[in-house]
């Protein structure tokens, strides 16, 4: 019961990640629709303003992720997810109902603000409810739902192209469907628990204990109760100690050498996720396929198939591999593999460019598409899930919200840059643009090898030892733990547990 409830809670919260994936992916299809480009006065799908449509969204994400750090600490992880859903409803409605470029852009910014909130707080929430042994799987579910969102966006876009070049339903339906997951999450998450660690910070210890027991599938008299009680006491003692040793300010993130290392690792893994070049494919895949000579009527079909490859691989990875081999090895594998794959793709496009007459080398075209698909597989076996897991698990509770917020902002800042530069780069320098990602992935490999720790299997409270904090928070209150354990003998009854867990 405990594991099933844990997984259900994480999957439902990850509807926010689904919305992230759908909202990010749907624009790749929409930008190819004649009805969309005609409605907003774009000359073609590669009009320079198309990159602005993408960049305004990712720019909004940056500010949303920044605001979520404050909100998740003050209002809680769960309430912050609901705030993100409200902004998403407004932004998506403006996009779907827009009739001019100003309304569209405002809708993109607001929707981006919402997705920035959700992209930061959903992995944070899942991290704080996850058992250490399967935390990679639980947090990796967010990346899984991002991938499923991309699948949905790609196939909805593929289906809507058949409405016809003058029918505005071609783009209004894909954009309007974003309202559905936002509303479901807004209402449904009310029935999920608060983060137990956040509850302890708010001096709501009885509620926190009840949540921990529920996540363990235990009651006060079951065989699982001792393990649940021990986890609760570890959380409680560590968080109480953090109140004595840390302020709640942004300077905490760089006030000590261990915290600076945490910040470098968290921001680094998010930045390196953008250095992989995966979002060049996600946002501008059709243009990449055009560079390989693919016909226009096949672009969205191939993009739709591409979108299904990553989530399948990701699911296998987070279930069977991530919590067994850890975080660092997959990242090294990803960086090395993507360096080689971008080199191969650059060589194919350089050696076999489509001719002016429209003919192309079919073998080279298939090889290029296969390389792009392999990039998705490699990303899903490395940076895709690991970047969210690692960034959200290494900070102490008192600064976890701020730390994950800053790391996610780094992600979106690079995302804005890539979404602006990529169409220009592919248009002006062609295959040479891919050399940039060869160099970046090679740099990622070296940096990760030298500076990243392995966090597999560690509790969130044990990260202090791993990162070399000068004061172990658990030791500070070690003398008081026996006292707290004696207090715990008077634990509430099962009925009181259920009442405390009720939200």
C-alpha cells in the first residue's frame, strides 16, 4: 500500500511535468501550420518571429522558476503547484483564443511562467516524498511525464494538420488542450499530502508524521511503524538542527564550500542538460529533418515517432537502472555518446546535403534520422531523468526550495538562448552549428568526471556527510533524539493519524 500510494502521488503530481512536455512540444507542430502562420502574419514556419514565439515561452519559464523558490518555501510545495496551474489556465486560454500576435505572445509568457513554476516544484515535491532507495524512480517520473507530454503534443499536431490550411482549428485545438491537464492537477492535488519536510518546517509535526506513515503504508501499530517513525525522527532532528545553523536567505547557497559545491553540481547538471542539444530537436526537429531532405508531408509524422522513443527508454531506465547504478555513470555515458552522435550527424548533413532539385541520398537521410532518434534514447538514459533527480536531492531542507529554483532558472536561461540561436544557426551555418554541441558535450564529460559526486541511495539528510558539511545536522541534536523518541511513545492513534493526514 505504501509503495503504491507513493507512486500514485508522484505520478499525479507529475501531471505538471506532462503539461511542461506538452506545452513545450506542441509549438513545434503549430509553427508548421499554414493557418497559424497566416493568422499571425508569419511569412513561413522559419520566420524569425517563430523563434520569438518559443523564446517568450522559455523566458516566462525562467521567471516562473525563480518565483517558485520563494512560493514553495512560504506556501508549500503543494500550494505552489496549484498556483502554477492557475497561471497555466490563463496563459493557455490566451494562446488558444488569441487572434493577434500580442495576445499570443502574452499567452506564451504567462504559460511559460506557469511551466517554470511546475518544472521547479514538481521534482522538488516528488523528492521530498520519495524513499531513498527508489528516489531516482520517483523523481524520474517527472521526466517520464514530460516525455509523454511531448508524445501527446506531437500526435495531436499530426492529427490536426488534416483540418486544412485555412481552418484555425488546426492550431487552436492543440493549444487549447493544454487546459485539461492544468485543470485536473489544480483540483486533484488538493487530495494529495503536503511534503512532510515542509510540514516540519512549519511546526506541523503531527501532520508530518501522519504523512510519513501513510507513505510507508503503516499505522501506529503495524510492522512498518518503526521504519516510518525512524524516518520521521531523522527528518525532524535534521530540520530542527538546520534552523540553528542556517538562515533562510539566498546567501546560504554559497556561504560554505559544501553549499557552493552543491550549487555548482545542481546548476551544472541543469545547464549540461541544455548543452546536450536535445531541445534543438524538440523545438526545431522539422527543420532538422528538412536539412536531411525529408518531404514536408512526413515531417510531423517522423517528429511524432521520435517523441515516443524517449519516454519508452526513460521508463525502462528509471525502473530498472537509475537507482542501481547511480547518477554519475549515466551522465558520463550521455555526454560521451552525444559527443559522438553530433559528430556523426554533422558529417552526414555535410557530406550529403539535399540538392536544389529536391533529390537526396535516401541512405544518408535514414542514417541521419536514426542518429537523431539515438540522441533521444541517450538523453533518456542520462540527462533527461538524472538532471531533475540530482538537482533536487542534494540541498538541505532549509535551502532546497531556493537551490532547486536557482538550478531550474539556469536550465531555462540556457533554454531561452538555444531557442533564439538555433534557428539562426541552422539557417546560416547549417551542419557547422552541430559542432557547437560536440564541444559542449565533450566539456560536460570532463566536468562531470572531475567534480560530480555519486548520491545513489543516500537519504536527503545524509547528503550533509557526502558534501562534507563541517557540522552534521544530525549530530547537533543527537543528544535530544532520545528525548524525542521517548516522546514518540505517546504517538497518536490510527484515527488521529488519519485526521492529521487529511488535507
